[in-house]
């Protein structure tokens, strides 16, 4: 797709992703198809610790809807299909039924593969820890401006209080890897949200829902809420959406939405297991997702973000039909 070179490029990834969405066209076509919807949910799941040589990945599932009852119905249907993450499943009738259910949803799925070391930061004058200190100083200024100029914001004083706690963590012995993972998550979710806001014809409300993991639980006794919420909120604001919007977050998956988080779980689990060069997987349970779903570019986009010798590249993966006729999974035998 693109070769990207800049002096400090981690903060530009959001715009690079937006350019990639526009270039590939399928996501923009999906947004145009659903431009009258004002409610949007983004469900995400990650695999930041795959076995070498597989790559870390994050998948976001984007679902527009008109009212809460509709999304509740989808959740109940999802629960009927499966109640297990993909790592606990195997090929059976429920497994195939859930994949068919994913295919039939009015949803789009964007997956981002990233380098194992998450080394997307470049600045010879400061290190990664100092970079994030400056980043969150900027977030604090962003919230302060909302107070000074009386701009609409749910609770800027509480937000500033959380940022003060984040900065205290950064002055001690932070797990920088969590901050780098959060930066990637924020880049993906904020760039998707920017596209949604600019594409809808009405003021939209976006809710991000993620499985509980290290990013959401990091230093939860010290923080008021996960700092990735502040990152997404600020990164989206800096992308200058063209319309009014609301964005909110769920820290913990409730029973209403737990089943729908399994959609990106199935996708990211398959992608993180995938050998991209040979297009092979290690277990038969990943094959239906690969054969039946990842080949559908109208509902699925997979982007690889790499840094080789300080040269950033974004590459789109196109999984063409791997077989002319999809196997009969009920009688399929793993070779």
C-alpha cells in the first residue's frame, strides 16, 4: 500500500490507517451503505502474544444499528451459536454455524497485524518512556482546554485526575509494552471512529467494547479507569472529525455484549495463527474462518503494519478463494 517515513511516526499511524481504508474502498462502501445509522458499536479483541513466528494482531468488528433491541437480539442469536472462545473450540455444527452467523451480519471487520516488538516509535532525542510522558501531558492539555472553553465533555476534571495518575505511573517503572499496545489499539479504534463520524448523515454515537485483558486491567487499583480510553478519545479529537459525535467505552464486557466480542475473537485468533506466506494454519478449527470468511473482501480488511530498518510499510492482504468449492465441514478430516 504505502511506504511511510517521518521523524516521529507513531503519532501518525491513525492517519495512515485512514488513508489505507480510503484506498481499499470496501470499508468506505460499507459506511456509505449504512450512513443513515446513528448508533455504532465497535467490538475488538487482540492477540499480542502469539507463538513465534506468528505476528501480534488486533481485530475490530464494526456494527451499525438503529435501536438497542436490535443489538440485544443479535447478542442472543450469537449466544445460541457458541459460548466459547475460538481457542476452546473445534470443528462441529455449532462452530460452523457461528462462522455462518458472522458472515450474515451487517458488519465490517478490520484486522491489523503488527511487529512483535511494536517498534513504531522514532525520535533520537527522547526514549519511549519520555515519548509517552509528553503524549499524556498533551492529553492533559486537551482536557484542560475543554474546561477553559466550556466545551462538551462528560467529566474533564475526572479525566485530568486519571491522566495525573498515568503520569505518576510513567515516572516510576511502567510497563512500556502496555503503553505501546494501547497506542496501537487507540490508533485502530480512533481511525475507524473518524471514518464513521465523517460518513454518517446524523450525529452518531459510538460505543467501543473489548474483552477484558492486560490493557484494560493494567494498574486498575491506581487508575480511575483504563488510560486507553483517554488515548482513543484524544486521538479521535485530533483527527478533526467533520461532525458532532459521542464516543463511550465499556470497561467490562456485560452479559449483553459478551457474545459479540467472540466475533473478533474468532477472526483475530485465526489471523494470529496464520502463516501469511504459505496461507496455512496449525489447527483445523481455523480453516472455516480462513476459507469461508477471510476471503470475503466486502466484509473484511487485513492490514500489515511493519517497521524494517526505520522504514514503515502498510500492506493489505488479499485472501483469494483458496478452493473452488468450500469443503463440507461436517465430514472434513484434518490431514
